[in-house]
C-alpha cells in the first residue's frame, strides 16, 4: 500500500505540466519532441493511379495547439512549397509546444504535371472540391484525405498559396469572416500574426461543412480557425517571398504560444472590404496593362484581349477605385477565367 502511494507520487512529480503524446498522421507517428515524415497514400481508383501527399510532423516536447501548414494546393504555386522545405529543420521539436503538420505538396498530380488551377488528371480545382469524396475523382480523393488526416487532427490551419503560374500577385492574406464569431476573431488574429499588411476580408464562403469547397473553409466550418495566404507568383521562386512565409509561420508560432520568440503581429492592417475578381468575357491572347500592387480608378484599363490575328476583342476595366491584388500576366486566356482581382478599403 505504502509502496503504491510512493510510485504514484513519483509518477505525478516526474510528469511535465502537460504531457505530450505521440502524434500520428496516416502511417507515421512522431514521438514527443521529435520530427517524423512520410506520405499519405491516395489509392488508385478506376482509371487514375492515385497519388501521394508528402508531409512532416514536428511534434513538440509539450502539449499545445496543432498547426497544419498546407502547401501546393495549386501545383504551380512554388514559393510556399520551397519555404516549407526550408522550415522543416528550423522548428525545434524539443522547445516547441504543440505540433506542426506540414503538407509539402497537397496536389502532386498538378505539381508534377505543371498545371495551373486544375488537375491534369480530372480537370478539377482542388481548392473547390472540399471536403472531398472518398469515392470521387483524384482531386476529390486528395481533398477527402487531407480533410480526414490533416484538418481533422489540427486545431489551426493555414493554406499557403501564391499567385499561380500565370498570376502576378502582391502579397496578401484572406481573412474569412463566416463561421462562428469566436472562430472568425481567431482567424483575424492569425492573419495579423502572419504579418502580411494587406488583408482581403472574405464574407462569402459557404457555411455548410459538407460543402466547404475551400481548404481553409473546411477547417472553419469544423470550428477551427484558419487562414489563406498569398505570397509570390508567376512560378518564380524568389527569396523575399520565401522569407514572407517563414516570417508568417514564425509569427503564428508566437501568437499561438507554441514558441516564445517571434515577430510581432501587424499593427495597422490594410483591410479590403470590397473585392472583385474581374473575368475574361472572351477567349484569346491577354495583354496586361497594369501592374500588381497599383492603385487604379474605376474604368481604368487593366488588360486587353485580342483574337489570334491581333484584333482587340475586349478591354477589361476596373469595376471600382481600388488596388490590384493580382493580374494575369501570361498570354493565354479563356472566357470566364480571372484576369485580375481588385480590392478596395
Ligand atoms: Zn492557389
């Protein structure tokens, strides 16, 4: 009896404040205070041969939030993919509180196939098919796998984008305001912590968890704060954009109290309450006539589309006074596709 009491006392005394457990994603478990890596398998089905989703778990020595960082939702958005490669061994699990899950390339078919927007296998946009379908096409099965294996295990989610292979983009983040007020407020704090001054206020995401469409919104509709970020573009891997991602993640780790040090949040954000994606009315050759990050007046010409013999068939104009968040700056354009995004305060 006395001995049992002694053992119990020793157990209580030797236990840290909050014990951390091993953390499992798919086939991989990282013990407390360690890093482990592997891949999720999206099995073959019908005509497609399936794919893999490589990830790293950085499991802190003590318990805390679970921050999922997802890169490569769009396969030609390289900056976040390269930034996570660099950050794998720069977050020390021995001093980390909680767990970081890095998804290195969410959309492997699009990454290896070098496609913008759409999967080369099923023609779908991964960031429109969430929460996915276990018996669906490849993009739907990728979404289903990430929803179950990553988002379900996280407490906070960041979907790291940049301008796609055709988009010249100024850095900004999307703060999604739909969902519970508590979750929206936490999302705002994440946006400020990430450190990008320009923040698009997004009030129009679906609220049904079964039709969440977007990666971040899949987390939000499941009661988890989330953020979408945009840094870099047109398939260029540049140092300033990579550093923005690193700085952003460092800011989040501090704000979520997963690390003690880190950069301060944005003090004076520039919030874009009104936003519009301006789309092409014609198919042809696109000539951008404005640069990312510029202020434009209502009616200013943003781009021109010609037919394949050089005749102008459409002029794309700014719908209101605003800021050019991105502009498509490569020639191919198909009717209905985005040409530019304009934001106004
Ligand atoms: Zn994207």
